[in-house]
C-alpha cells in the first residue's frame, strides 16, 4: 500500500535529519565521511522524486454503492461495490447515523472499510429520495482517513435501484 510506505519512509528521513542536526548542533562536530548530498555531489534533492509525487494525495473519485438492505432507519448502511479510490475499497460500508425524515436523508455518515484496523472516514450526506439526488461531504476520520476530505454528488436513479453513484473530489492533507 503506497500510504503505508510513505509513513515508513518519511519518519526515516526525519529521524536521520534529526540525528545529523543534533550531532552538528554545536558546530564542533566533524563529519567522518562526506554527505551524500554535498554541494559537489552530482545528485541533489532537486533531482530526487518527492515522496508526495509517488502517490496521489488528491483527485477525482467515483464509486457505486449497493443499498438493497437500506430501509431509511438510523444505523442502516449501503456497501461499496465499485471504487476507483484505493482508500475506499470494495466492501466499505456507508453507515447512516440518522433516519430519513419526510423523504429526505440528512445524516452524518461513517465509512468503514473491510479488514482490521481503526480506519473510518466521517462525513455527512443529504439525499432527496424523491429525486434520488444529493450531496456528501467528507471531513476526516481515523487511521488512514485522518486527513481525508472531499465532496461528492450522489445519484440514486429509480431505474437502477438499489445502486447509487457517488462522484466527486478528495484530498488527504494534514491539518495546518
């Protein structure tokens, strides 16, 4: 998984940088060998690919969720059957915290991918059941969804019951 690799690589660079800084902080430290990124070295950090470039941190996504067991009650869910976003894998459930009121679903949601770990995204969806159209927003979560955000249009056409399409944009950005 690309995200796991990034989490392992970045702390390694940070630790190495901290050790170098601590060892030379008083100015009295003498390096025992030349730095790999010395000014005379042909390879510079400008030549190296960035860690962020190796994995998309934002973009467009599209998924299909199947809602045959959804009855409009709090705690009901739909299940992702198609997804082009690796973080929201097939089998992820959209659990709705509030019930439908007057033909409108206006609910906080929790996305919970299959498998072990504390990886849940949180958000809110509003869907007019008469038109089958709505909007979902995502605003963080736990585990791999800690810095997840996005917005998506939802379409649940009457001729494709019980499937809904969710199309939008996403990003994984640390909070500033």
